[in-house]
C-alpha cells in the first residue's frame, strides 16, 4: 500500500524519543519499584476547584459543540490575562483555543510553513519539536545552544543560519530541557533579526509561570515592535497541574488567527465547552499553584546539584525555570541512551537521555523535578553509586 511522504519524514520522531520512559513503564508493570524521573508532569494533582468547574459545567449542559476559535468566556479571560500581564490591549480576535501547546504548535507551523521552508530552532530542543516542524513540510535547522552561554539562543547564531528558505524562528522560553530563560535583550535582538529578514517568531511559553527563585519571565509578545510577526503558544498543563485536560491556545496577530481559523476548524471543530470554562477560571486566577510548584522544583534542582555535581566528573546545570535539571555525564559516557538504560536496569532509576533532545545534549541526562524530595534524594544516591562504579 502507498503512504504519504510525511509518515517517512516523521519516522523515529515520535515514541522512539521516549524509549527510556517506555522502558521504565515496562519495568514498573513487571513489579519493579522504579523511581521515574522521565516525564515533566506537575508534582500535585489537578486542583479540586478546577475539576469542580469542569464538572459543574458538564452537569449544567456545557457538553455540546463549540466553535473553531474558542468559547467567548475563555477568549475574554485570555484577552484580559495578556492585557494585564503585557500592559497593552489584547483583543479576543488574537486567540485560537486548542487542546494543548503541542496541538497549537502544529496548527501554527501548518499555517505559516509549506514544503521546503526552514524553521530555525535551538539545539537542544523539546523532543517533539523536530516532528512538529517536519509535519508541516518544513525542515528544522538546529542552532547550537551553548552551555557556556547559559543555553540561551543567540541572535548572531540565528542570523548565520538564515537562508532564502527560512520562514520562522522557533523559541522556547523558559526552555525545555535546559530551563534557560531568554532575557528582554535576547528577545529584542532576535526580533530585530526576524524583522530584518521578514520572518515569523513562534514561541513556546508553557513554562512561563514556573520560574525558579522569583526570576522574571518575558514573553516574546512583550515588545509591541514585533507583535505583527510573533505567535506564542501555551497551555495550563504545567502551570495549573492539568496535563490530562488538553487545553491551550495560540496568541498572535488577528490576521494570523483569521487565516489559521479554517485550518483549526479542519483539525478540530471546537474544543469542549466544559473544559473551556475550567480553563477560563484557571487563567483568571493568580498563578499561586505554579509559584509553589516552582519553588519545590528549584529546591530539588539544588538537591541534585549538591548530590551529584563533581562526582566522577559529572556536572549539574541548574535550571532557571521549569521541571528539569541536566546532568553532564560526558566524563562517564558519550552514549546517553546506553548509559540511561544501564542505569535503569541496574538501579531502577529512570531518566531521559540527552540524545532525545538533540545532538548538543549527547552525553547528558535530563532529570525531572516532580518526584518528592525523598524520592529525589534516593535517586541521586543511586545515581552517585552507579557513577562511581562506572568511572572511566
């Protein structure tokens, strides 16, 4: 039988990236007590008040069809949120509501790219980014994020990678997996490059409320000089501990939303109204849950640093935000997949290999910060013992 070319271009870019998570799940199903630090889920359950909001909406009949753009109550809540946070007026025609950040990103790239386009993206990158870009027919162009520069995307490096085929610069701030936050001066320089070459800026900002130690987050939408070419995508999956509800949005120029709306309606003609009501309540509330979660995760990152940094040549990169810490294991191994699989089989500690996030992180591990303090300490102890027994 014949298949579309996209199935070949995406081969190896889906579940293959999550081999360690799958291996951990298999061991757990076999009865092993695995300390699973692979996935960036919140460390608390979805708040009861949000579940109650969704339940109340369902019981009141909010279970019918919606529209392609989003429920009016959610669009109004989003417009108020961005108006308040960015200090200038955002209208409801600048939003499209979709099931999560990843679906929103898929829509954006399908709407702005065509086969043969190029999208510049930092390396390392979240595991799904290459597939999201390739699904649109575009080609990802990785630009190295240097650890000695805090893993922040450099405008000079981006400009050096631009070709006549370049269509967009894909940002992720705060960054997964490194936890780096782009500064206002970084965003200004990147915006200047985008304007000079007439490029789109697409920014995944799902960790924006999860900054560590009260660090400031600046949205790519903050500078009005670039708002006609900037699209941000995000959700409440992380900030409001609601990953299973699959609810997010894209925010950008009204003209973009108008052009992308028919595509959105082709993908999914309207998200669930009862989930929209829950989301509207979430985005209208202060990010107290996210701040508390970020404080706990910052503390766990420091626990990992104190336990592992310098052990058998390992080095820990402290994140500025988000749900992960990186451990440099190049003194022990240059094959992060083999090392992580061996670690899992030997110690029942599951972490993600850096290779899942791009060539730059080969020889690194990504550790999730959502386990309890006790579990994190236990995992570090096991990793330390394993590393000391496998020193080169």
